[in-house]
C-alpha cells in the first residue's frame, strides 16, 4: 500500500497588482521544482484580487495534478484590522501573514511563508523539515551593504542590545500552533500600533521586535538576495554587515541558492541588470509571461546591459574559488 504524501503548506499574500508577474512566477517556480513525491498546498491571502487574476493563478494547478490552491479573500477584515498600523509606502497585504493562523484555522504545525518577489530554485522539503527547536519561526538573518542602514533599523526596532541578529521576513518557516498558543498575533499588532513607531520595514521590524528571541536562523541559501554576489566578490566576508553569517555560508548561498529573494526597488520583471535577472526572465518565458524582451526595453537599454552577464559570471567563478580555498583551509585546521 502506497503511503499518501503529507502536503507541505505554502503561504503567500498579495493584492491584485502583485499577481502578474511576481506571484505567478513565485508559484510557478515552486511547482516546477517540486520533487517526485512532494505535494504543495498553496494558501493565498488576497486583498481585492480580481477573478481574472485568480483564474490565472488557478491555471497553474491542473485538476489531475498533486498540488492544491486555497485562496481566501480578506480585504475587508484586513483593512479593518490594520487601519492603525504603519503602512505608508508598503502594500497593505504585507500585514496579512500576521493573521494567517486566525484566518486559516485548519492550518496546524509548520507553514512556509514566501514573499511574492521570490524565485524558488529547488524542492522545499528540506526547508519544511527544519527543526524549529520549540520556537515560533525560522528565518535568514538580514545583511545590508550600508552599515548605516543596519544602525537605523536597530534604532527604529527596539531590541535588546544582546539580540545580535535581525532577520529578513521574506522567507519564513512558521509554527501555526505556537502562533496561537503564545498569542503572537496580539503581541505583533500591539507593538505595531504603538505611538511613535516609524519603521523602515513595517511588518519585518515588528516581527523582529516581538520575536527576536523566538527564532531559529536558517542557512542563508533559503533567502538569497542576489546583490550578495557583487558584495561578496568586492568586499571582505568578515565585514559587520554580514551580521553573523559565516564566509562559507555566504558563498555557498550565492553558488547554490534554494530561494532567491529579489528585494529592493529594481524588480526582475522589469528591464535591468540584476545578477539573477536572467534566471527570473527564463521562468517568466517558461510561464508565457514574457516575450523576447521586456516591455519598453529599448535597444539602448539592451546594449547598456550587455556586459553585465559576463561580469556576473566572472564574479561567480571568483566566489567559487574563494569558497574552495576557505573549505580547504577549514579541512586543514580540522586535521
């Protein structure tokens, strides 16, 4: 008798503008890299997503396929719940994950949350199986190219001096049972609604301020920011802005990402020269979301961007060499 595969719950939240292409690419890449025995149940908290766009998402889930899609329209209650929270410059849907344990009461145990501006590069079973060690969530620590940004984050996010590391909230493994039993939702909302709270990253700062001592830190390959490539190649791997990541971890993540997170303003569904932009564009084309060129991409833009793929290939090779040297030294030290 064949044992039925236990589905892995994946959580997204999006408004209508976020569906095409980012959400479609995130889900499409997730499903494309599912292993032979992996089953995903994808839960989507929607803020006024149109039926047309919901249909485009549903089309990624064939009826005879193993994966399932569970959208939940939450715009009215989301606006009612977050009116007092700081959302200037950020989509209101960013707060929706705070309420997932309440609005999806059937979700128990672990859930993987993904921002919509990600590209999944492999099966997420190893991420789902991470040991939370009795804590509420697992995440990758945040790094900033400018240490002044890190100082401002810590100044705006009241955390004890010994907290050490601040995590990025774009990829999370959440314990839904802990969210409920530890009253995490009430604590998050109470903190975010405090007078005088002016965060750089509203939901992320709030999660860090409340759960700084209730997090397991993941290997950075589960939330790779592609700008790490140029930083790791050009600068010391021991600089403070790596904030606790080891040089080997950084280089392993760059060379073999599990999830790429395209944070920042220059999103990969527009014409630019991000290091992992070609990988994203290839996924868009595979999903029928992009032709030969990006809309509005002129000949001048294409010529300007021509040198970057070669440059990034050289940087990856250099990072690979540094990784090999570091591992060799570590092996020598352990003898």
